[in-house]
């Protein structure tokens, strides 16, 4: 006990329970009621070993379930002070021990401390009698020693400040017997000390004074008027001076409680007894119970509530009906038996939401308090979280719990959790209460942007205009707000020593890819780079995707006439004998196109025909032949213009002029491929020369091919294009195929003349279903499907040497006939 410090002084008793490794403890203080506002209850910072400078940053606050905020905390000093007037009688009426239950909550980390403030009663209420005057009718025949119950005084204070004693004014007839009722207080009875004589004195006035136990004590008085009545010499008598009964709080109205029994030895009206309740103070038992005046049976009149009143102490009177009625008094105690009629109540005193999805296990989300108005086992509760989830309840102190994180949170999966808390008591049958807490989950940047495909293919036509949008990259981030805001950038990879950023640009916000330079399919077939998508979270997360750009060919190259014929602008000459038959081979036009696919598929046509339509040309082979035999009406000179067109849209073309002259003798025929000397008398020497020439040419070809492959492999940029060694394949029909890893050609020969030559068709790019086009001896095309090819096509001009070699092989390996020195007309007939 601390010394008194005047009005509003504070008694402080601090009990600190520190549980090692937990976030809860209990402080206990005491303070007198009616303490002045601002009175210090205790120093929380000191008692909890907290740094005063950290109180404001950690958000120290006092929370409670009361409607008034009776106490608050000073964040600068850590003092817990009185914030509102505390009236113990108003806060805890009729309760011996009165206390405030509050909690001190801090953040970073979240901790909760239970604080119990005991309210010390002050003697601020004087005892008061309900009646101003009390009347007693006492027969003159009353015997000394008879007792008469007196009204009790009501004192709103409790404990030592309640009514402790009574005093009776000085008189010669009566004395006062003060009785202690334990928890029910004290009561007083008037005891007759001297026989009464109505004729001498019919009215006796007394003064009853109630005194409480306060310092200084307070008192209240009641005037008692005693009227002396004539004789009725027998008083009723109860069978018991104290009656006890019990009744369940859920008993229906009309339930019998007890039956009183009193007897009177008198006869007639003086022996007829009537029962009644005696009203004491503010308590009127007739509001709850009904007493039959003649039988003395007490029944239940109104519903009971164990939580409101656990027992009733009632004074009953048995009074006869004599002229001067005499009474007897007894005490009745009715105990209310508790039944489990109140479900537990769950209250959330503090909810910390939203909770970050990366919250650690044990992070406090809410403070939960459970209460049950029932008593005994009916008021013992167990609290838990319903179902499985990332939360659990952690017991702090008795019925105080903390809802804490007990699992991994993922906002992208569940953005809000409905946490159902149930509290069940131990009654029979048990009752339960539930409370649903909605816990919002705050987003953190835990997801990197993701692309729908690991590799993105972009098809772009060559010669695409500069600053054109060729593709839009999109990455998805399942996070929210800034964490989901994605920006894009190119990872700077170069090809041919040119940074990719100088070729392409990407809009960082929209992901639009724009070309800064036009593309040329003949120079670059494909290349790849990487795009990085980065979100705006802290720290930012990113992911990459590979982008492969495939250039689509356009018909932007004219056919090129190969030697020995030149293009339009000069005239080339050929001669044929007058005796030439229909189908006689005149010349073969060779041309190539730098484009691919159908853009490089060439067709040959004769224009500006004069005369009698003597010549025709193979649309696919370029071979010019006679359509019929010569006649005398035909001209000796035939100018021909050959138009070579590709199959692109629009079609591009080239022309070459040839002048065909008709001669009388085959010996005068001059062609580009007939200058091979023939020696009839040196067959063995010819074979030797031929063998040496073939071996030499083969060695030169192989060395050139190996050198070409080595140069190409050395110049390969692994990021954008690849080459592999070419391969030549012969076919049973006499045709040749020339292929590389990035391109395939068909090489075709005419089968009826020494002027057989090579026709090459590069495959298109990029193919979805590419076609390999073979040309046979006729003018028709044969198409066969091949696999898609996405690599770079080799330079078509590197085939020139191969064409020449194949043509030479074809001409020199044909069997030779021995001829006469004379030039015969059939020596120039078509051969195979």
C-alpha cells in the first residue's frame, strides 16, 4: 500500500510478466476512482524496458473494448495517464473488484502487452435509506427479546467504504443488534429490552444511523416510529429461521421455488397467518418472485439471469390477523443455477491490414479477445481458426489471442483471406460463436515479367520502310500497380560489327519494335537478338526472350544473262546449216536471278519474230531450236530477241539479242561450244590429253571448293547466319543437284546436244512448305516438297565455276565417232 497523496492520488503497483521469446506481457496498475484527468497511472516505457525515443516511431497506442477511452499514453514520456473521468460505481456496479482491461500495442515488430488497471474505490457516497420514515407496530404484550428487522441503508461504494455499522438513538425500550451478512453486508434488528405499555407511551420515536467504513466515515439516518398496539400475546413462528432454495436460470415462469411454513398458537383471526416479502433497499423481490399470502408458496414470476444476479437474499414475514397483529420474520436465500445460455463473444480489438504477402511467420495480423458471460465450465472457452490457411491463433493471456501469419501468403493466388475464428465453451451442450476477419494481402514485387513464348519469330519483308513497326512484344506481370508496369529494352547484340540498337528500336512502354534500316534479303536472311522486360518494382525483376527475325524475299532483282551471251545492247551471232532438221539445237541462253523461290524461277520467250516462224525456245531450259526444216523462202539471217522473265510480282526481265545465220555447209557452222579439235589419227594421245585435263580440272575444282568453304566458315557470324559445305548429287536421269545447308539448287542438263548446260533454281526463303523445282528435258516444271529452310543462301555466282566444270565434263565424256576429212552434213546432228 502506497501512502495517500490527496484527492485523485494514485496507488501504483506494477507486476511485469515477461515471457521470454514471446510478444506479450502483462502490467498491473492501481488507481483510485475520480482521479483527475492527466493523472499518471504508470510508465509503460520504463516497465517494459522500452526506449522512449522509439515509442512514436513504433506507433505505441492503447486499445480496449470500452466505449470511453479512460486511459491514454504520452508518447514523449511513456506515461500512462487518465484520459476520462473514472466512476467506479458506474463502471463496475455491485462488483467488489473493479478493473480496466486494456492493451498496449507496438509496431515494427508488432507486440501486444496486456494492462490491468485496478480501480480503487473512494468513499464518495454516503449511506442512504430508501424510506424517509419507517413505521413499526408493536403489541404491548410483546416479550422482551423480540426482534424487529430494520431497513438497510444503501451505499454505492464497495468494500471498506460500504456500510459497516448502525447506531440507534438513546432510548429505554430498545437496543440495536447489528449483524454481519458477509458478502451481503450488515443488517440491523431492533431488540425489545423493556416491556411496552401503550397507556403510558403509545409512540416511540427512534433515529437509526448507518455508518460506512470510509476515512473519514459517512453516514445516513432514518426515523423510526414505533406504535404500541394492544395485546395479541402469541406471535407466529417460522419452521426455520433461514430458508435456502435454488432454481435454474432458464426455469419457466411459474416454477415453484419453495414453500414457507409458519405457525401461530393463537386461535381464530389471531392465529391466521399471512405471508409477505419485506422490501429492503432498492431490491424488491416481488418483481422476480410471487409469494402466495396464505400458503406461503413462492413461485417464479420473472425470468432469471445468472450473469446479472447469482443469488437473492429475501426477508419474509409471517403476520397474524389479530387486532394487534403480530409478526415473525425469516431469511430466504435463493441461489440461481447457471445454465449454458450464452455463446462466447469474439471481438477484434485491433486489425492490422493489409498484410504484405512476404510477411514472416509469426507476424501479428489482429488482436482477438473472447468473453463468455456464463460461469464455471460454461464460461471456459477454447478459440481456434476454422479450416486450413496461412493464419493461426496464438494465446497471449487467458482469453486474449493474436492472429498471426502461419503460412506463405501469395497475393497472386488469393488477394483477400476470410479468416473464420470460432470460440466454443465447455458447457453441456457447448455453445460457440464465430467471427470472420477479412485480411487483405498487399502486393510485393515477387513475380518477374513473363513472355508467352520462349522464342518469338518475326517475319519481315525486305525493303520494309524505315521506322515501320514490325512487331509488338508483350510480357505479362501478375503483380499489381508499379510492380506490374513493364518496360522493354533491347539487349545490345551486334551483327557484322553493327550494334542491334542501330538496326532496331523498341518502345520501352508499348513494346513496339521499329526498324531503323531497310533489310536486304540477298545480304541477310535471318538474325536474332534478345529483348528484356523489366517491371517497376523495388527491386525490379526482369526476364529475357529471344527474338528471331526472318527476312522475306521480294522480287527486287532482274534476271542476269550469263556468258557467253551478253545482255541487251549487243548482238550475238550463231550459225546453223541449211540442212538442219526440225529440233536442231541453235543456242542455249543461261540466266540467274539473285532472288529466291518463285522470284528466281525464270522463263524464256522469243520476241520480235520475223520470217516464217522458224525457231522456238524452251520456256524453262532457254534452248533455242528449229521448228522445221529450212526452205528456199527462208531468210539467210534471223535476228532473235530472247526475253528472260522471273515469276515475281511484278515480274522483272532481261533481254538478249542473237542473230542466227544460215550457211550451206556444216563445216561453216560456228557455235560457242563447237571449237573442239578432232584428230582421227591420234586416239591414244587424245585419251591421254583428256585424262590429264580431267584430273587437272578436278584437282582445281576440289581446291577451289575447299578454299571457298574455308573462307565462308571463317566469315560466318554465328548469331545471324550459318553455312555448310555444298554437296553435288547426280541422278539417274542425268541431272545434277547442288545443295548447301542454307539453300538447294536443281542442276539440269539437256539430253540431246553437245550444248547441254546447267539451270539452277534457288529455293525460296523463308518457306512454310518450300518447293524444290526440277526441270527435265521438256518445258514443264516438276515440284517436290522439301523441309523449311531458315538459313542464309550462298552467293549464286559461286556456282559459275561448277557450271563450267559440269558442262566441260558433259561435252568431253561423250563418245566420238571417226569422221572423214570432209565435213559431212550429219556430223552436227544433235547428240546426247
